C-alpha cells in the first residue's frame, strides 16, 4: 500500500540548482523595506484603492439605502418585494466589481460566492432566491458598513500623504515663499502683535525631517487601512463559510472515492498476480501428482511436497494482503501492538511510544496505522537512516502522530510525491500532515487526525 509513497525524499524542496529559492524569493534589495515603501508600486496601488473607495462607496451607499428604503416603504403593496429584490441584486453586482477592484489593486483573491439556487424557473422563484440568499444580504451589509470606513480611510490617507510630502519638500517651498509670495516662510502662528515663521536653517531642517517621517510612515498607515478593506471584502463579498466547507467536503469526497478505487484495483492486482496465480499452479501440480501417484509414487510425493511449499507461500501472501487491508492485531489489540508489529518489520531500529488511555473509532485508528506504516516504509526505502521513532498521543480532540528519523532528509509533500498523496488522504478526514525535513536531516513528520471515540 505504501510502495508509491517514498518518492518525496530529496525532491520538491523548491530550490534551483544554485540553491536560490524559486518564485523570485532570492531577489535582494539594496534599500530596506521602510525606505522603499513610498516608491513601491504596491503602496501607490493601495493609495489609489483608498482614493477610489470614497466615490464608489458613496454611490453604493446611496443606492443601497435608497432601494432598501423604497422597497420597505412599498411592502404594503406587492411592489415592495421586487424593488427590494432589485436592490439586493444591484448590491451583488457592486460586490462583484469590488472583488475585481480588490484583486487588481490589493492583490486580494476572493472567490465568487455561491450562485442563486432556484428550484424552479420564473420571476417569483428568482425573487425568492434573491431574498433567501445570504450573499445578497452580506453585499447589502457591505454597502452600508463600507461607507463610513471609506470616509475615514480617505481622510486619513490623503492628509498624511499630502502633509508628508509637503513638509518633506519644504526647503523648496521656503524658496518659493520669500521669492514669489513676499513672506518670510511658512507662517505657523500670527496675530496683531506676534507672528512665527519657519525661516531659519534649523527650523527648515526639522520640518523636512518631520515630513520624511510622515512620508516613510504613510505607506504603512495606508496598508493598515486597507487591511480592514481586505477583511470586509473577504468576509462579506466572498463565499460563506458553509459554502466553502461544502466545496471542501465535495473535494474530500472525491479524494476518498479515488483512494478507495485505487485500493480496490491494488487488491485485485495483488490477488490476480500473487495468490490466485499460485493457487492455479498449485491445482495443476496436484493434478499432475494425482496422475503420477500410481505410476511413480516417489515423483508424486516430491510434487506434493512442492505443492505444500506453494500453499505456505500463498497463505503468507494472503496474510500480507489481509494485513494491508486491515490487520487483525489492530482490531484485537489496538494501535500500540499494531504499530509495534509494523516497527519490527522496518529495516532500522524503531522506538514506539503510544500514550492513549482509550481507543479512537476504527476508521481513525486505521488511518493512523496506515499513515505510520507508509512513513516507516519510506524510511526503510529512501531515508538511509540508522534510527527512527514513532510517538502517538492525544491532545484534546486531536490524535497526534509523529515519525522521526536521522536520515538524509529532503522529504517534501510537493511535486506529486508519495507524501502529497498521504497529505490528500489525511485532508479527506480533516487531518493535517506537516513535514520538516531539511537536506541532511533529520526528518520529522507530524500527522494530526480528529479524535472520535466509539
């Protein structure tokens, strides 16, 4: 069952041949991030997003409030329902535009929400689907909540950006004021008897330094403001948690079905190529021995003796096949004994520690057994280790498994390796597989499964 799961060792580390990370991770900048931020395209895109949010949110807020108020006012007649439905549909359309804007300016990928579900066709069914859809009401809530936040973020972002650059470039403005405006500089305070201007080198330098601080801080302030926008778009305009969970369960169901089909094909292949072939050969040998029994008893005895050896081999193959489906020791004695039996067949010494006061349900217990079994087979075939350890324990409502070896490392779940298949199997039951395997070792694989008792 684990013959294909050992291909992750030494592959999928995400490194080029010269040791640099992929996807541009090895690019180095001469300036630190704090100095680069005011000139980066990302900062300008985020600032543009904040500036556009105000006019867009005004239109969206006015539309939403108008349509909802009109629809609520007309509910005493039948016209209120279609008006309210039209208002919700418009909010959904604005939500689609907001997802596009967030994707273009904030690099925020938000999946489209679940579509309308109509059991039958017709205008009435469409209105019912719109009014019952949680996506419609979340889009309306976004239209209402985003307006005050857009006003606040617009005012803050624009002021810190403008004042930062204005103060930073004040040495140029100081040249402008005396030359073209006839003033001694920027006036900070003034009344009938007193006035204060920024007109000496020290004051000009301090003003420019304050502007520099504002300019350097502005991108991070804007980024903090857009973080709230990200949360609003992701939480209100994306798919609901229930819809996301349904998609995950459908995907997990597909993995479970494919895995079960692959296991059935493997069992059929092992039976056909192994025990079945031996039993056919055994039947032929016994038939020949029966024919020779009268003519040559000694040759018949030799053939029966060979057939007896074939029977033993076939029985062993059937035991191995049954152990691969679900070992009897696991059913009878639990994980401790079953994992100890698996460890005894590993090519390196394995320490097994199982700290469980009760047994989980058979399904989880079986997955835990086969996970450790496949990881130990990886160690036997690929790790070049001289020592390994298996630990099993429970943390609240999770079953924890950890397999450690002192081999060459380099195991990874990427690149279509066997560990990626194991990850998919665990994910199908809300499990998690984490691989920590630097080149040179050691390798530490931690699996986490939901705990369910009988």
